[in-house]
C-alpha cells in the first residue's frame, strides 16, 4: 500500500459458527421459484408425449426450476405456474418426447 492510497473502509463482518446461524433470506422456496409465479412470461411451454416417454426421469433431473414431478405409474407432470419454458428438458430428453409449444399471445 502506498502512502497516499485511500484507507480501506472498516467493515464489521458477523462471525457465524454454523450455517444454521445465518439469517433467513427469502431467495428461494423449495421446488418453486421465489419471485412469484414465473410461468406467465414463458413464450414456449414443454409438452410431453406420454406414449414416447419412458419415465426415465432425466427431465426431472435437469429442470433448473424443479417444476417436474413424477407420480407413480404416470408420465412426468410439469407445473406450468413456475415453468419458465427454458427448454432444457426438451434438449435432455433421450426419447425426444418433449416438444416446445408456442404460448398464445
Ligand atoms: S426425459 Fe423424456 S423420456 Fe425421460 S421422463 Fe422426461 S419426458 Fe419422459
Ligand atoms: S422448460 Fe425449463 S423450467 Fe420448464 S419444465 Fe422444462 S426444464 Fe423445467
């Protein structure tokens, strides 16, 4: 540090002994988006062809929003309130069972 350099600001950082002491910050809720219903700004929605789907669960694993759910014996279900239409599930589906369908204006 040179003589004329400005002094760093003093900042007090809290010290936590465990992550359990961290203050609650409402950045996310389990399985759902934290900023409300995000499906309404989607331009394409994924549609699953239940006949082609082999229930492998790959789409469930890759969905960044955790909006794909499985019920025993049936094809995955997408929660369209929170699906943003990113299309990752379509890209990752090994059976090409997902199509992106244009939302209506
Ligand atoms: S990745 Fe495709 S084949 Fe696998 S469960 Fe999802 S939709 Fe079905
Ligand atoms: S389009 Fe994106 S957010 Fe919607 S179900 Fe597929 S991977 Fe998840």
